[in-house]
């Protein structure tokens, strides 16, 4: 595995927590994760959204899929931080 093609999970979570950039624009990222049944879900454009759950205790993050312009697609999806596979085309490692 190449060192430049990986990202630590803690670093990916820190980048996910950033909601706006310096110009007050929403921070978009790409994400790949596993569902409970083992299916791989890919979101090419997404941003962090709120969840009605204790995200720290449940180890979840709310992710909202969007188009390239930043308009919502679908609903907020709870993603387990343990099931992250790729973040911004980098493999997530512990």
C-alpha cells in the first residue's frame, strides 16, 4: 500500500467535521463506506449533516449526498465511523 494513497481515520473525521471553508462555502468530499449487509456505498459529492443521535456514543456521522453544485440529493445517511472505506479517494486506515 502506498503511503500517499492512505489517510488515517482520525484525520478523515477531522476533515469531515469542517462544515465551511474560509469563504463560508460548504465543504464537499467523496466517501465510500460499508453498510451493515456488506454493500459498498459510494457518494461522489457529500457533506456532513446533523443526526438525531449521540454521534460520539454511537460512533456515527451524518452524511448528506449532493450534486456538484451542492444541492441536496436524498436524505441524511448515518455512517458508522468503523465502516469508512475511502475518503477523498484515499484508503482509510486506523
